């Protein structure tokens, strides 16, 4: 299952220098399957070994340029964070920001999310999953590429501990409605969307990024959703 088109993997200048300097500290070397962003089905992540401690674990899907996850990690040093993306220049920027913030509790994985959630992450090993502003694939013929689907929800349920939370946000109203309808039909999740409009209140742990500001400037409404692993 691929929900992305991979673009811009070449690094130059500061991004290349940051990658060479920081990838040994932040980037998890993932055993590969058949592709550059694939995961060997036999690979398993040992979070305690990866971070050198046992701590609550949050995984962000589509970390982008890293603003949200770096801010969260800097504010919660007692929690470990995995930032998942396939956009290498963005991951380079993320590592540079983490280094500047002194956030040693972040690790980066460059891989396809369904494979990470299907095999690499261990069952019940994650406390929260974050998915903020995923690609909405607005054209109807591309809706099948949207990551929020019943099959992917099953993979998220697999890795979340009981009581763990899946937090989502989007500035695409139609996608927000689809998320709510899709996840409302997944037995493993209970909705925690207790806002007056049927969505969740804004998650206080999510900072406002440049991407979100662009959506607001374009007149789009930001929707948060939260689901609890039964």
C-alpha cells in the first residue's frame, strides 16, 4: 500500500551536510525489502534498544519538515518520538531542528508507513500515533491513495496499546468527514471527538505550523479527530 508519490530525494548544501552529520544519531537504519522505502518483513523495532531506555512512545506519520514533532519532543523529554516520512530533504531539516533544540528523544525512519505499522513496530508498543495534515488526494480518482482507510486503521490498532490514542488533523473538510466515517466503523477504536461540531477540540500538543497557516489563509477549516484503542 503506497499513499505517496516520492519526490525530491536529492540532498544538497546544508541539507546534505546535516544528513551526513546527524543521520548516525537520529536515523534508524531500516532493513529493506524490495524498494528504497520498503521494510524487510522480518525486521522488528526494539524501542528500548533504539532509545536506550523504556519510555512512552509516540509515532508521527508524515513528519514533514519536523516542526511539530521537534517542538513536542523538546517539551516532553520523558517521552520518545519516532518521526516517519519518505521525503528525505524534510527529514534532513527535521534532524537539524532536533539537534538545534537538543531533542535527543527523536528517531527518524525513512519508510512506507503501512510496512512500518504492519511488521516493524511491535504489537501494543506505541502509546500514541499522530497524523497531522496527510495528503488529502483531493481528486476523486485518487481517493484510493488516502492513507486513512479500514485496512490501515487495522495496522494502527495493531501497534497501539489499549487506551492509546490516534490523533489526526486535516484542513480538507471532505477528508475530515471521510476519516470520521471510516474510523467510526472500525471496532478497535472508540471516538473521542467530543467537540460541539462532532470533531475533537484542537490537540494542545500540536503546534501551528506553516502548512496549517497556509490552510487557514486559504479559508479552510482545521479539523482535529481523536480515537482511543479499545
